[in-house]
């Protein structure tokens, strides 16, 4: 059995300047600090839920 945790790559591609504060908090909690930045996070329901809340700011990349 492999114990590898699946990962997803998340890219921040649109500014959160005019977004509600809750959206900005989600972006920061995912570890994103700059536009066009890509981070790897575990592929679980919690992370997928955060991305689903702000699909207009984030995208999942290959």
C-alpha cells in the first residue's frame, strides 16, 4: 500500500482587492501571497471546499 497523499496545485490568478474580507481570508489560508503564485496542497474535502468558495479568484492547474 502506498502512503502517498494526493496533491492539487492551486493558482491565484485574479486580484482579491474588491472581494469581501472572507474571500481574502481564504486566499491567505491556502498560503497564497502573490498573484500568479502556485501552491501544492493535499487533495481533500477541506481544501476543495475552500477553492470552490472562490472559483473566480483561483484555478486548479494540471
